[in-house]
């Protein structure tokens, strides 16, 4: 979903170990919220583990980042400007 103010995207992550690549360049920031399962967010050698309903802010400076489902399928919402 998109409007003139923000973009919201739902992403389903496959089974454990499958990566979803994302970019924060040119978006000011992205907000990642886990809606199902557990996810590992990785960028620039840093790793953050997020459980259901936990949220992380990814700054534009982070550039590319990856999301990986842990222990089964997971889903996230990606929001940005």
C-alpha cells in the first residue's frame, strides 16, 4: 500500500534460512515490524533478533539489509517514506 506520505509492504518470509534482501537507500528510514514468527535482521555485520510484534528502525545509512525467518515461516511489515 502506498500514499503520498508513506509506503507499507507486507512480506512473508519462507522457512528458516531463506533470506529477504531489502534496501533503505533513498527512503530516509524503514520500520520493520514482525507480525508472525521470529526474524533475524542483519546489516553491516550487525544482527538483531526480533520476535512477534517487535519493531526495528533501519536508517538510510544502513543501506542494504536482510531478513531471515528463524525456526519456520515468518511475516513482517515494512513501512517507510
